[in-house]
């Protein structure tokens, strides 16, 4: 299916850019010799931020995909449901 920009994309982009900056600062912390506990805590925060961004993106897409499947012709519905099955692997 073609790429469609969803309402959540600006928020997901903002979250990912924030996580990207956070990741850069953790790399700097490592280069500065910070304690492993501090690094692990910061990496956990980055991991949670990326997971939340992914979850938001997938949930928004699933909502759109299901609406499209319900409203579309049988062929479009089958394609939308196939894509739904594919994207749910990443939840």
C-alpha cells in the first residue's frame, strides 16, 4: 500500500528527534566515562521513548487501516487487512 501521512506523524517525529538528541548525550556520557548505572538508566529512557513512538505510529496506522478495510471494495479490504497483519508483528 502507498504511504499515507497520519495525524500522529508530527508527534512521532518530535518524539524521535528528542530521543535522537538524548542518544547523542548518552554517547557523550560514555565518552566522558560516566558510571554504567547512569548510562543504563539513560538508555532505558531512550528505549522507552522509541517504543512509545513506534506504538503510537502503529496504533494510528492500524486505526486507519481498519477504517479503510471497512469502507473499501473487497480487493482493497483484503490488501488493507494483509497490511494490518504485517504491521502487527511489530507491536
